């Protein structure tokens, strides 16, 4: 602190010390490591005189002389150490057991997601910063792309390189996506073109087409659940739709353009039936699209900061949307009411990539300052909120939408459940 320390408190488990001072900041310290956690928490404009954790230890309340009371979502965070430079992208395997990371140190690491420890360092052929990583739908393959235009296909089980393709012009790879049937890999480039890799042959074929002639980079790509459509997000803010089921390899048929963002489209997410596409942008908005009508299906969400990621929470559900913004905030939104489902989680990092665990009990966040962190979450408050919204015990379909992959069990107290 740059001044007097006026308040201090320990988390219930004794692992975190929080201090508040005359400098208007709240600091968090990892007791075991003897060092500060993240950046100071800012929001008060006067002396911070009182601090108190809730009994679960996942929230901190601070009050200051100006009369403001702030609740900070703390979570339980773990620093994942293995890279020597900025982590640019993170991806979780479909079963949630593996975390893959791509870094400016030109390395690709595979982690035990539950334990947060590296289990494999691939013999990387990348000579430039690795900017993207993606798993296929069964987790057997992984793709990485770098700033020099190199795309590498990896055998995850054997942890070896399977194939590589280098763009002749060194066109930067900033987006990757596998088709749902795992027969096609796509890469988005700075130039506005998309590379297609046919994975059905022993020697996969490559082809390219210009997706964004005047709209700049292909920042994001996502296939519809049935694989019939590919959505690409552009630097200008436009989203292009391409048919994959009515074209020969290498020449996708244009299907439409969605216009609403005013700046980069950084992330794309389809719902399970392919009727709705959700897009996040660097203009700070999240849009919802009726794909058949090619028009908005709901008013956009407006956030502070650039939106770097959108994912369902948990990934198998569709009722709650998680958004990551550049200031390190993770918001959870109730998609029925389009309102905040819970107070935001403040990571105190400048972030650009995240992944939500299959069970919804953790998020993995990559920051601009070379840190990779795992935030342990307690899903019980979200389960309780889901019960309150349903006003009865959840059936199995509602469980899948609200809770996700966790095994079904009656958690809601209601007259119907007899609990």
C-alpha cells in the first residue's frame, strides 16, 4: 500500500489475506506463496476501512469512507506455470480433462485440467508466436496456428505431430475450427482468407478462399452443430455465413451476412439446434442472431470493455451465457431475461482468452501479462438460482440446460420433490 493499512481480514480457509488502505485500494495476498494475487482491486474513492469475506470465501465485501460497499467475486485461483511468455489462447478438450495452451513462447502445452499441471510439452515446429489452438469434437486431434502462417495438426493421444501446412505468404493464423464430423479444419487469416483442410484422406488436402474481401481479418470461425454452415467474424464487424453442404471442397457458397457489430467480431457461438448464433465483439457488445431469418433475435448485451469470449455456462447448457471482457471481468447472463445471473467475477487481469470447465466449477483465463490462471468456482449458488427460477425440482432436460454435465440428481427443495 502507498499509505496506511486500515483494514485486514483472512479468508475462511486462511489462504488469502485481504488488506485495505488509505490509498483506496484492496490487495489480496496468497499466504502460502507470500505474494500478491493479481492487481489491486479498485473502485473506492476514499479510505478502505472495513473488509469481510463471506463464509464460503468466494466473495469479499469492502466499505470505505465515501459510504460505498463493494462485493468482489474472489473465487479460488491457481497460477498455472509452464510458459515463458504471454499465453494467447486456451482450449479445453470435449470431455473437460485436458487444457491446451498456445503461447508467444512458440510452445504448445497440454495440461491436466483438474490438477492444473502440465503433462505434455509438444515438440513444437512453430518458429513464430502460437496464436490459436482448438480440439476436434472427440478430443483425438488438436490444431495450432501461428503468426507465420503455420498450421499444425496433432495426435493428442500419442502427443505427436500428424500434419503441417505452411501458408506460402506467411499469412497470420488468428482463428481455428474443426467441423462437427471432424472431416474439415478451417483457419482464419489476417488477409481475410480462410484455409480449408480436408482431413478425410491419408494426405489431407488444403485449399483457400477469400472470405472477407473488404472486411479485413478472419478473427473467429464456428461451424453450426450439423456442419452445414460456417460463420466467420470479421475485422469490420460483419459476420459471414457460408454453406459447406452445397459446395465442392475449397469453394464454399456464400449464404448471408449479419450486420450489427461496429468493430472486430472476436467470438462466435452456436446454440445446440443451430437456430441461434451468438457473437461477441471488440465494440463491447454481444449479439443474438436468428440464423434462418438473418436478423437479430434479441436486443444486444452492452458491456464495459472489449468482449473477448462467449461460452455457455456450463458448456453443455444453454440457459446461462458467460462473457469475458478485456478488463478481466467474467459475467454470467440469464438468457431468458437477458439480465445478469450473478455478480461478475473480477480476475484483475487484462485478458483475451478463457475456457469454462465441463462441470462449470472452474474457468481458465489467459492474460496480457503472461499469466495463465485457473479460477475454482462453486457451482452451488448457480444451482440454487436455477432451482429458484424453475420454482420446483428440475427435470433431466432442465438439468442439462442449467447444470450441464454433472450427473442428474434432485437438488431442489419443492413440494413436488417431497424434500
